[in-house]
C-alpha cells in the first residue's frame, strides 16, 4: 500500500521532509493503431491562413466551421466514447491590430474546462467508423454561470480543439480508461464577442449555408422579404390605378352597362318560410326589392310556437356559424 505524501512537508524537519516518497502516477494507457482524420481540412485551412475567429455569446453560439472527423483502427466490437475539449493556448490575451492578432497583456483566469460528449457516446467501433463524426452542435459561451452544458471560453483568448477517443462503455470510468487524443493545428481559433477581421466575416458568409441572406445585398432574408413584399404591393396598386386611369369614357360606360345587364340576368333567389335569409346579408337590398316575392303559406295557430322556436334556433345557429367563420 502506497502512502500519499504529507500535504504539509514544510512543517517537518528538513531531513525528514527530504525523505518523503514521491507519488508516481501511472501512465494512462493509450490506443495504438487508432487514427483520426479531419474531413473538412480544406475549409479549416482557409480560415487558419487568415486567423479563425469564433463568436461566443451568453446564450451560446455554434461553431463554424464545425469539426468533421473520421476515425479508423477501432475495435468493431468494443465500446468507445468521443469527447471534444477546448485547450487554452498561451498565457496571454490577444488583440487584433494591423490585420493580425498580437499579444496584449496577461491571460484572464479560465473557467474549469468542460468537455463536449458526442451524442452517440458510447457506441461500438463499427458505428464510429461507419460515418464521419460531426460536431455541429457544440456551443461556445462566455457565461461562467452557464447551466446548459456549453463550453465556457474567455473572449480574446486562443484555443485549440482537442479530440479524445476513449475505450469505455461507462462514463464514470472515462478518466482511467485507455484513450487517445488528437489535435489538428489548423483548427485553433480566437474567441471573440464580435468579428474583428472583415475577411473572416466574408469567408463565413460565403461558406456558411445559414448565411445565404447576407450574400446578395447584405440584408437578412426577413428584411429582403419585407422589402420585396412592399415593392410588390406598391407595384400592384400602381398597376390597378394605371389601368383605371387609362380607360376612356366610352369604355367606362360600356363596363357599367355590362354590369347592369349581368345583374338583371340573375335568377330569382328562392325564399323559404324561414324569415332568416343569410344571403340577404351579402347582397344589396335593392336587388331583393326587385325580385317578386313568393307567397308564404299560412301557418296554423297551434304550430306557431313550434315554428317560432325553430326559427329562433336556426337564427342563433346561423349567427353562431357566421361568427365562427
């Protein structure tokens, strides 16, 4: 049984403090033969040449470009977990000056590092090797009190994504299970709350499929939609007014005669014994005055209450139907 070193060796005599045994942590087992490849390396290289920037917000913002990685050399029957973390680079903060990022003072205290667990974890090696791993749901935030599981970063600091492949089916055994880490230097970035380099902004607009609304006119899709609808409504009103204003007096008179003849050619509307006529509410009263009224059969006195109740019921039903419509 190995003894843990005394946490207060300075309180012991010098000769005893020097004889304290040193605790040697066992080396973590690795996964020989496992390899990872960055599938969208060409896109990352374009950003890396300029200086990749990633937006961080209080509610969390997704990464673009996102990491797309393929794995090989895994045991098809064994279970693996895949995690992603953001490792701080250097001990200073940066600022964008002269079209490049330069150091600007000491680094701020970093929050405890969080690791993003791929949603498919744990899964067999056959599953991980069947398709590329996409980390498009990773969100970055600057909220140190975040409770949504997003990765907390500090603005104006550089970070390097690091991929971990761990052979384990139990999440509580991840620290001691065999694992292999992979780093792609072209994926390093600077966390910012607003883009500093205009070339990065343009490159993201040109390659991000969710930024189509910013490519043509620099406006979002909703703004362009509002502008187009406003222009179309103005154009339609102009077309109607232009048509009506271009009509000659003879054309207007001919149109009026046609409308009058079409009204006269309408067939009479059938009137039932029901006093409520829903059609009358949608037609001019002058039209019904010109239509001959059919004879209404006499209603016996004994049946009058029943007819009145029925008419009230139908009237209330029709009114409710109209209100519902």
